[in-house]
């Protein structure tokens, strides 16, 4: 049943002599492509070699070599491991052609690389800042860019707690605040170009025309960042023709908390609690992906019992996420609160297990490199068994019974927000979004990690590609998670929960690694570059909430504005992860 | 609400009228009404918002305190629970929301981020605490605060309201206190409008360090 993680046997250098070379830096892998031939080679990677889904696009700044690098990760939706290719550019003029013509999924990610690293992508349809605002000074993830509260390159900072005293960061900044201004800046004379103007002009305008003597015009509607239906501080700008959506742009960054910049100053272990705060519904899955990536770099094994505990935690997390999703989805459809209250009741029970094991309800900070932080007690295991065997199956069925055939739900979801399999792949959808479009791709099966290859479970997928399919996939996935949990709880061995001894500072060889897990929302990936220091040199999160929004406009165009709320809800986003 | 809390002590009310008549001061009546029907703004910023939702949901049930009526519009809200990290990109919107709330209005900083910047304080897009812009009434520590902690904060707020007096609260007086908070501007960095002269002189000083001027 399981497809073994096939070793990539593609020899790109032989196919493109003189254009592609293998990345031979120690600890690195993949292929380096000549920047001016990128489109040609990328098309071949997609069409000839079959890596049809471009998963992640990010940049790395190497000032020591005077280079800027863009790193691409792609995979085959039929299974197998990830495929890496890169382009390098001179640092003072980093220009490369955009991959949007090949994979639309690159769109938002390239905008992010432009925003944070200043890499220009030619032929990009809409290259604007995405997380910061237009007019912001500098590209923060460049290695020589320093934030206003900058203290030192790397943590732990020497100044922390000298002689038991501390100074607040504000005291060290000339403006006594978390700000900095360019030389010669005059706030009185500052006239800012309306930062929204570029955004509004990027929308496709509905032309006013004279139909039967009636003048029609477009309406521009801003939804968010404060809007009860956007699940946080997300904003969408919608162009309407009457009630129909003709064009839409997601606007984000309202919760951009500089995860990556802080992560590159932190030590490897210090990042673990920060990952909790990415997708704050699912801290356990976030920990999982990060631990996998760092363990790959360290080249260590995970204690067997810990592997089982990890799976148990990750699957409980998935059930909890999908339950809340269903509840919130119904909120979005107007069934205020009641289904959500059902979901929260079960969530509390799962959080109790997290609290008993990790010490915290939400921000678990539970995984360690090589294992987990604390053992699961017999009591916690017993409670989990009770939940998995006696309570949750009934509750999932109850949700199913109450909702699935509900007239309102069916008529609002069926046939709405359609996304074809082809488009889903092209726009880099992952997780339930991809599976609801008829592509049965689940990393737990396609590229198994941890001990997932030991369990029987089905990859749930539906061919319809509409919102109802997204709903059904998630309901069924909860059942599959329960199935995995049953097996894991039966098989869990005794033994240590950490493969080495606990340590604050881990030794990591120079190199790069990409760790990915099937998080409840899709592929959660961590791209980490180490240069041998105790801190990651580059730390990038491939966030499913973020990339799944690439298709948002596609889903919404032609639908009514009232359905936008539901369509967005069905994507399942969390702002902490979206904006990072 | 039982009569004892509303009644002023020291007034004898005949037994048969105890449930229909109360003798009290205007302040007490007014505070009693306010504290028992605080309507928070339905407004979530980050992870802390999830605990805020949990506090309203099945197990913790905020409705017991008369605070479950979350209003998505600031026009109908009297408490802003700042539940999460305040970013520079978001803060103009938050200040605007605050300005749109009718008085009396209260602000609660929920969690480490809203109180001080929390784990993300060093971030370049993070405002180190909402109190840099808005007057905060209650700080609730935690990352995130548990629902119990949030409730404790809300009860503290009720106690604070109990002590208010119509003649002294700032919103019924003329003067600077009731003026709206100016909305910050997004420039090369976040510009706090109230501090423009400050910023101007500092930038001039930094662009022109004394050593250079002498040379
Ligand atoms: S205080 Fe902690 S839990 Fe709350 S928003 Fe900040 S990081 Fe999230």
C-alpha cells in the first residue's frame, strides 16, 4: 500500500549540460540552474520529470559570497520525496524570471521573497510587497538589515541579565520605541503615496458601460482586517458587479510577527516554542515539522516511543482542528455558535490531554530533537484511549448526522467554490484543499515520515472539487485519524522518549534540510540552512494557510459576495501561520 | 443581581417591598448597569483570541458574567479586548476601531503580546504593547492567558467599574482626555503622530552626528 520514498534519480545536469549543475556544497543537495534558463528547465521539471506541484519558493541571502539564491521545492502528486532546485544571482542586482507562467503557485511566495529579501521576479503579474506595507524601508530578511531593537547577530545575547539587571529594549533605541527612520527623513514633510492605490489598480476593473441605457459600474469592497468572518486580521479587497465577484485580492501581513527574522537570531531549540505560535490551533503539528527538519540536519534517530507519542499528538491535533473547522464553517454560513459549541466541547477534552502531557493547553512546546519533552503518563494514555474508543467516534458521527445532510449546508456548499484538480496542482494547493479536488495526495502516505508507514489508513479524497467535498474530506479524515490513533495506542512501545540526552544547544553540521509534515491544513514545511553555528542561518516556514490562498481569487470569481465568507472559511486559514 | 448589591446600606425598606423598591445612589445604579452588561468587541488578533473564544465556549461560558454579547462593530461595543500581537501594519486599524467605540469604553490587554510585545517584541513589525497607543485598563498576563485568567481580568474590570463615579469619569468631562487618539501613519516605519517633533529632531541628530558637524 505504501509507496516507498523513492530516491530522486533525476539527472538534471545530463539533460541540461552547461545549464544545470549539481549543488556540491557540503550538506546541500539539488540542482543549480542558470538564472536565464530557469523557465525552460522548470517546464521540463514539470512536464518531463513529472514534478507537477511546486511546493515552496524562498530566498536565501549569502552576503559572504555576494549571492542571493532562490530555492524551489517541488514534488510529484503521485508520491515520492521532494525535489530541490535553485538559482543564484548577484546580490546587488537579484533578478530572476518569475515562475508564475509555469506554476501559478509561485505567485504569493515570490511576492514574499521580493518583500522580505528584495529579489525581483521579472514577468510577475503583480509584484508588490505582501507582508509589509508599500513604502516600508528595506528588505528585512537580508542579512545586513537590522531591526530597531537589534542587539546582536545571534542569541543568547550577552546583554541579557548582566549582574541580575536588565534594561528594556526601548532604552537602547534612539527613538525610545521599536522604530527606525532613514537618514534625512522628515516626518512633517512626509507625504505618502496612498499605499492602497497599487493594490486597487491591480484588481481587474469592471468596465462601466451602457447596457440598455443603464449605466453600470464596479463597486470596490474592503473586507477586513477587522471583520467577523475573516478568522482574524485577514483582509480581502473585492471588486463587485452587483453581487458577483469579478476580481479579488487577498491582503495580508496584519499579523506578520517576523517569525523568520527572529528565528534566525534564535538558537535551534529556542525556535521550538515559536513554532507553536504559527498555526496556534495545531502547535503539535508545527513542532513536528520543525523537529523533523532539524533532525534531518543533525542526522539523528528518534526514540521509538517518542515517535508514537508524536503520531498520537499530531492526530489528536488533526481531529481537534477539523472539528473546530466544521464548527467555524457553520458560523460562516450563519448557524452562529451552536455547532462551534459542540466542537469546542470536544476540543477541551483533547486539550486536557495536551495539558497533562506537555504542561500547556495551546502552546505545547512539546517536541525535542530526537524525541519529546516529557513522557505520556499512564493516566494520560488511559484518557486518550477512552476518548479515542468511547467518545470521539460517536461525536464525529454526531457532527456528521447533524450537518452532512442539512438542507442549508448542502445548498450553500454543493457546487460552490469549484477548483479543478489541474488548477489545484498548479496553484500549489495541499492538504484537504488538494484532496477535495480529487488528488489523493497525503504526505503521510506519499512520503512517509516518523512511523506513519506502520499504520493502516485511507487517504481521503473526493472528485467534486467544491466546498461540499472539502467538508466531507475533513469529516472523513477525522475518522481516519481515529483509526491511526487506535493502532498507535495499541502498538506504543515502552522505552526512552529521547534518543540522546537532553541538551539546550545542539551541534549541527553545515547544510540544508527541508522537513515537511501533513499538517491539518496542508503541507507544513520547514526549510533550514545551517552554517555550523548554534543558530539557523536561514529559517523558512512553508505555511499551508498562506499558499492555499493562491487560488482564492480563482475560487471566488463568479460567485456572490455572500459566499466569499464561506469559501474563505472552507480553505481553513490561520493568521499566525499565514502572516508568520 | 441581588438587591443587597444595589441598595445603599442604612435604609430600612419594609419587608413586603424588598423586591420592588431599592434605595440607591445614581452612581451605584449606573455602575451596576454598566458592569453587568459589558459588551466586548468581537475582535481577535492572534493566538490569544483562540483562548478568548474558548472562554466563551462550552466549558467556560462567559455568559455567566454578562459579557457574552460580542459585537463585531465598534459602535456597539464598550470593551476592546486586545487579544494578541499588535503589529505596525495593524495598529492604525486598531486605533481607528478604538476611536469609533462610544464612551464609556475600556481596553484590556490580553496576553504578553498586547501588554508588552511578548515573545515577538524584537520583531520589526511589532508594536511593543498596545499601551503605546491606547489607555489600557486591565492587563492580563499569560501567553496565552488561560480562559480562567481572562475571566479574572474581566472580574477585575467589573470591580474597577464599581468604583467609578459619574462626576469623575474622564468621558463626561471636557478636556484633552476625551480627544480621539490620532491614527498612526505607515511611513518608512510606523509614525506616531503625537511624537512627530520628537522624531524629527532625533532623525536630524542622527543624520548629523556631532563629530561630523565639528569636522
Ligand atoms: S501573548 Fe502569546 S499566545 Fe497571546 S498572542 Fe502573544 S504569542 Fe500569542
